């Protein structure tokens, strides 16, 4: 799943209420887990079920689309 919203890491951090460095660390860790792929100005979810499990959001386990 790819979301085509061009945001900087700082802008993404502002949206979720986190500092840029915290956002970068979280994205780096999620990429290391293999659930996302980071690009220069994009993030691709490679494993929605894995991301959901890491976030502990079981109601998102089944995609609605």
C-alpha cells in the first residue's frame, strides 16, 4: 500500500505529534522490521498485518478496501 502524500519527516512528525528525530527513529525501526519501505518523500506499507500487530490495533487486521 502506498500513500501518495508528499511529506517531509518533520511534517509527518507534526501530524502525529512527535518530534522529527522521533519520527525518523520510528520509521527506521519499522523499516528494519520489514513492514514499511522508506523513500525520500514516501513510505510504502509492505506488510499491513505486521504493522497492525506492531501497533497493537487488532481492529485494523482486516483491510476495508
